[in-house]
């Protein structure tokens, strides 16, 4: 959510900043800007819309002969997307870009207005800029340290001062890294921004102030801190679309490969995974799709290991009363490892002395570093805003955890392990049936309401199917427990309303089919995804039958591809759906 790039070195930074922003565009894309500095001269160029709009504007202006610059792509929080609200912001001698939210911005603004400060935007960022400027008397580190004591909320700042040739960075609850090139130093909110230039970087910790001249000096409360230099494992070409029209499609098509990579360490070797049956209760906490992956995990663990599991939305969990009166494990699921609410939920559990386990993609992210233990999924960079392959891997890991817990609870079924080895191939076969998904998409893409139904694990899967469809195609969609639809929502079903039913759980199959009959009787267009041949409806996608642990893994790709094809037919901006951003680092 929002992206930052900073540069100090021997080159004119325009290309580096614009390219960095393009690589970060998936994190926010409603407006953007750059600031260049040459001696005491500062040039700020900002634009609404995509980075390409900013690029056009930058290319049309005569630029300063700068060797230092900062840049930002924004996902609006305080204030509409507009040129005035876009970053960088400038107050007095301070120019900066900001990720995060300053929660006490209105209070601080009121005071600053009384002191005569004039504001040109509606943003909390400009307020933070004014606070730093207020304390700036020639010593930048001192001013930053004084200012961050006053700022409440989350921030990652990249800053320069009018009368200094140094670049500064500081962060709290929002990630920021420093990259090392050849006599060139970079600042970025995400390694993806600078991976074309360097894979050597350090993570800035909370409130460390980074001062960049020819070298990098990092201090915490005035004391020097030695930073470890890390090597990024993502490669520059992992950001390539590899010939696919969209990242979303590319990432779905990568699922067999990333499944293989993620599952491999555990094939015939479940010892590497924690045994959930050592706990009396499991809390799975996450947001969005990651939370829906948790719903699948809950169903599998409860059904197969007889263990109590609750799934909670992190933004609720962090504030609600949670009763920890049993031996509890809190499982945090997060692709980015930087989702603000999930981080807060993790910290809450840790404060209460509760063990935490993270299922996470980004090594070095806050959740990866702060959780008690970690299971890494091997998704690689996920660029499309709507998650696909990372969600798939979250589900796969939860399925393995459930299987291991089931074995500990007395399950004696060795066939499941043999099945794990076949999963990548089976998923590949499902992905190959593109024509089937396109045919369904053609039948439904003009509708404005679509329903998904299922029971038990099929309901858990359908929730993600519905979310995927609505976020990329903007069609209103809801998922219902199949038996619940008639308690109100069935009033919305009429002639031609698409209802996508997932029917893989044999125990409850007949019940769900009755519910499909109910909607069919009201004119619904019935699309069935099942591991059995079910005839008499408009469309059937038959998936292979698998053990209950891994059955969702062959259904999920069908739903993702239907969502993709529908969005494409509707001409949507598939990789960057409106109003969304990858990695929600604010509350
Ligand atoms: C939906 C989507 C989001 C994320 C959610 C959590 O396609 O991508 O719902 O799943 O914002 O993000 P992470 O997993 O990074 O914590």
C-alpha cells in the first residue's frame, strides 16, 4: 500500500525513480510524484492516475541536474487522489514522501495552524512534514528524532532538507529498506523497486534514522547501529509477465511450480511441521483471502483432528476481547507479512504470552521476523493485486498441517502422502482447461449479481471464489452456505442469475444438490463444480476426486480462472483493480 523509492548517487535519478515506481505500482496507483534536488534547488512533479501519467509529465519538463531524488506512488487515505494530495510534500526546508497513516494528524495540524503554518493539501503527510520542519535547525537527525516522538501511527519516510545534500529515511510499522549499489544508495519500501540495480540491502528497524551521504549511517536514539547486509532472492526477471497478458494469469499459471516448491520439503517428512494437537485451541487470524484460506484450514483441522479452531478477521481480533484460557496457538496468515491488522493481532497474542506461528511469503517481512515460528510459502513475488498463487499455497500448507494433526489424532491413511506428490500435476491439468472457464465466463459476464454456494469446506472455498470474482470484475457477488440462501438472499435470484455451486464433500452432497434445485426452480443459471458427474444443470466442471485434505486445491484454480476470464471480458484493469492495493499496511 503506497510505494517509496529514494536515490542518492552518481546518476540523474529520473529513470531509477520512475522505474522503481512502476515496480511498486501494484501497491497503490491513484497518484504519484517525484522530487529532485540539485544544490538548494528542489523540483517537485506530481500527477494523478497511473505512473505512466507521471512519466509523461516528467518527460515534458526540463529537469534539474540532480543526483538525488525521492518518489512515491499513492493509495489515498487522507484526502482524495489529487495533485495537491500526491507526494512528495514540501513544508519549509523539508521535502518528503510517506507510507502509513499519522493518526494524530488533525490534532497536530490544529496546533501548527495556530503557529502560522500554511497547508496546501488534506493529507496527514503534509502535517508530518511540517512537524519535522518545525524542529529543523540544521541538524536533520535531531529534527527527525524529535518529530517522530510526536507522531502517532505508522510511517515510512524518505526525506531531504533544502540546505543539505544528504538523504534520510526512518520508519515505524511500515517497511523500508536501504539498498547498496556501486557508490549509489537506494531507499525503497519494497526490494522489488530497486532489484534491477541491486540485491544488497538492509532492513531498517523501528525508528532507526538512516542518514545517506556517500555511506550510510544508521542511528537509534542517537546511538550508532551496525546494519546487516542481506541478499535478496528475487530476481529482476521475476517481475516479468513472461508473455502472459496479465500478472494475474501468469501467477495462476505458476501454481503447479510453486506448489511443487512449497510442498517438496514436507513430502515423506512431516516432522518439519508443528503438531497442532499439542494445543487445545487454534486461532487463525488474517485478512481477506488469507482469512478465507484460514476457513479451509479450520474445516480440515476440526473435521480431521477434532481440534477447536476459530478463524478471525485480524482487524476485529486486534481490538476484541479474546479469551486465552486454553493452551492456544495463534496462526497468522499473510502473503506480504506487512498487513497492519495482522501484525497488530500477532503482537496482541505475543503480549498475552501466546505462541504464534506465521504462514508467510515474504522473508524478512515484519510478520516473518516477529512471529514465534514461521512456515514460508514459496510463491515468489506476487504482483497482481488480487492474490492467487499465494492463497493457493496458504491453503496447501494448512492442508498439510491438518493432515499431520489428523495423523497425530489416530488417522491411518498413508495414501494421502502419495497424493501430495501428484498435486502439482493435477493442478496443471485443471489449469489447461482454459476453454471451459471461458465458456462459463461468456455465459455470466454481463450479469450484475452472482452467487456462490457450498457447504462446509465447499463453502470455505466458495468465499474466496466470490471475493476473487468481485475484486477483479466489479460484479456484485456473495458466497452463501448452501442451506442459508433461502433464509433471505434467494429473493435476489431470478431469471438467469448465475449461481456457482461447489459440491465436493460427499457427506453433504445431496443436501447441496437440493439447494441447487431450489435456485434452478427460480430461474438461476446453475454452474456446478464437483468431483462427480452431476447432470441436469447449465454447466459442469468436473475436477478429480481427491482426499478431503487436498480437494480444494483442484477447485480453487477453476474459480480463479473464471474470475480472470469474466474480468477480461468486461475490460477491467485486472492486475490493478480500482480502489485496491497490495499489502494493506494501514488500518
Ligand atoms: C485479495 C487479497 C487480499 C489479501 C489481504 C491480506 O485478493 O489479495 O484480500 O489476501 O489483504 O494480505 P496479506 O496476505 O498480504 O496479509
